[in-house]
C-alpha cells in the first residue's frame, strides 16, 4: 500500500498494484480505497507570505499617518477643502470685491498691449476693436460664487493670473478643443496646453440632449490650475473660463484677450464652433416675446413648445414626417412663419397667414453660423462659399495656426472643400489638428458620420455629403419581419438606402434608414473609391438591406 500526493493532498490510497510482462509488453492493475478522504498536509508559510504581511502593514500605517496629519501624501491637502460657512462667506465677499475692482480696470488697455497691436498692422489688421465688458450685479456674482465654492470648482469671478506664454493655446473649449488636447498630450507627454472658453461653466459634449456629458464638474480631476501650468513638471491641460480671445497676431504668435491681456504661444488652434442661426422675423420681435424664444443648443424646458426647423426633414424622406405624426407631433411642411405675437403668458406663431400655433416657448433649430470673428479680426482667410476658416488638408491656417470643428473649412481629398457641423467631425478634426500641431503632418482622410433617432421607428445614419440640394437615388426593401408593422398601417417600406450623387455619377453621400451593422464603413469605402455607378440595385447588395431590423440590438 502506498499514497499518491497531488498539490499537497493525499489523493489516492493504493491497496494493490501488479505488473505483468508478456511478449515484450506489460500491463498493470491496481486497486484503491474509495473511502479515502482528502487530507490536507500542514501549510508552512514561506518568504513571499511574510513579505505580503509586511506590505499590508506598511500600507495601513501610511493610511493612518495621512488621515492623522492631513498631509499631501495622496496629492490632496484635506485642509484646503475644509471650509466652514464663515470662511465661505468671507471668501465670497473677497471674490466679489476683487471682481468689482477688476471690471473697473478692464476698459484701460496698457501701452504695451497697444504697441503689440500696432505690430500686427503689417498683416492688414488695422481695425481696432472696442473692448466691451458686461458688468453683473454684485448679488448675481455672489450667488454664482457661493454655488461654485460649495461644489469645489473654481469661482466664476475668481481672478486668475493668466500666463504670459504657453506652448499650445486652444481657443475654444468644446469637443474639438478637448480631443485636440488629448492628442497633443498623447504625442507630447510633457506638453502644456491652455484652453480658453467664453462660457463660465465646464465644457461638455454637444449636443447635451443626445450625447453623454464628458466632464461632470470635477475640474480639478482633469485640469491643472492656470497659475500652476508653466511650473508643472510634466505639463498638463488648463482651462481659462469666461474669457474671450479677440484676435491673433500670427507673425508674432500672440493672442489678445477681451480683458486686455496678451498670451504668447508656440502653436494655436481655433476651435470656436458656431452660434445658432435665427430668423429675421424673430430677431425683430419685442423683448417679451424674445424671452419665450429658445435656441436648440441651450434649451432646457418642460412645457409645450413650437419647434422651427429648416431642411432637417426634407433632407431625408416624407415617411419621417408620417412617423412623427403617429407619435402625436404636429408637422407642417413647406410652411413659412409670417408673424409672432404674445398671447397672454404664451406665444403665438402665425403660419402661412392662415394658421396659428400657441405654445409656451418657441424652439429654433435652423442650423448654425460658424464663429469666425477671431479669424476675421486676425486677417485669416474665410471660405466665401462655406463660411468657415479656410485650412489645408492638414487643418493648417497659417504657420503655427490650425482650425478644427464647426468653424473649419478643410480640404477633403475625396469630396473637395467641406465644412461639417457634426459631433464626430469635431472629434476627428480635433484629434487630427492636435497631432499635426505636434508634427504628425497627416492629411484629413476620414469621412465623419452622424446618427439620430427621429422617432421610435426611424433610425438614421449618414456619411459624406448629404445636402438636400443634391440628386438622390433610393433603394428600399419591404418589411416582411413585422418589426415596423402596425395594425392600422400594414406593411411599410421602412428600411432603405439613399445615395447622394455628385459629378460623373459618383456617390458622394449615403444615408441609411434602419440599416445597421457595418454599413457605415461600407459607405465610407464607397465614397472613397469615387467610382461612377449606374446599377444601384447591385450596389445596394453591399448593405444588409434585407436583414432583420432587430440586428441593431445585437450590435
């Protein structure tokens, strides 16, 4: 009898073992006791176990010391954030006084700044800008400061020492600037990046109604304080809020701010985005009516409203309007706003001189106007057709100056000069500009897409040039799966592909209606190939046009 050990356990207790040899072969037989239980052998701690115990003890000791003495062991001084109500009130009063003193001196521009502006006159920038500062009441400032101090973020009115020089200056604090900062830091780990934004709150992904926010108010979790940027050993990204760059002097690589300060830079990115367009009839309305007019980019409401859009629905196809009507939305197509009136505490829209709509608010979404004020004041080239800041294929405006996002008119090797107003374009162009600012020298090649869900059964994905003025060819499949079927409607043609045609029968854009999977990538390849197309039935076979619509849920 003997025992077999495996991993320190008595696994088998063999009672009998025999070996028989016959004709150069052998066989073995054995028997074991099936009632044997696993008997663990005694555990003896080794050197690794003692080291683990020692490490755990040191960790506990360090934690106790950090909590006891409130040191900066973990990169945060607890004492700095421990503000009592009394200290908070005193800090508010100090900030209000500092802001008031600063605003009284904003209109005075130093002789040094004026001399720097005169140097820019050699580049056809002779126009002088009048600096205007909108003063806030001390009560509103105090409320804003209290709210920001309680949340731990930088107070809106806090006086921040603006650095005289930064390596990378990003004008704008939106999606394009954010991804440019990430790309710069990815290629240059010690880069020092300063973002300047007009808005007084932290940046976020636009539009906030359909995309997740990417910064939730934890300013110190990502940004380096502005005053500490140049002294930080390994660089970082800083955000200067509530400031506006009025113009650049590309020859001297200087930026002028609305408060009279000047910042020198090594590379600069203009990512100012765009501002919502309006309608002349709304611009001429009375002040009490304008209080009831909201624009899509800044709307927050819980009420009845009239939604004004231009071209969004006709860009696609008529069944979209039918789907909206089935959800209870009143849709007026080919309609014109002829008047706007105040109706008690509501607003009344007159449509085609024969209809009227009464609602709590008017929500306007008729596109955006690229914000090119800085470029115009700096003597940079503006695209006369598309309206954006003209760049080359590498998003370079001039030596050391780049542009990205909604305000950028860039050269696309497949579709020529373009200006795109979509989130993915801001993302891609921001990254590309950041890489090129660090010496990548890459040309724009990616076709940005966009997606939306207009109604419960209308999912739209599109890529390329989908301008409604272009000729189109559509291929639709009949719904046989019942996914889009309703008893009162019957089977519908709710899945299809719209091809937008350019010169020489080339496909320049593709819109996918309820078609999912890898279709967007196929459409990008189709646009890049730039081949003339005549048989669209065969072309449609490249897409999963006849697959089950539930495939979207599997992706």
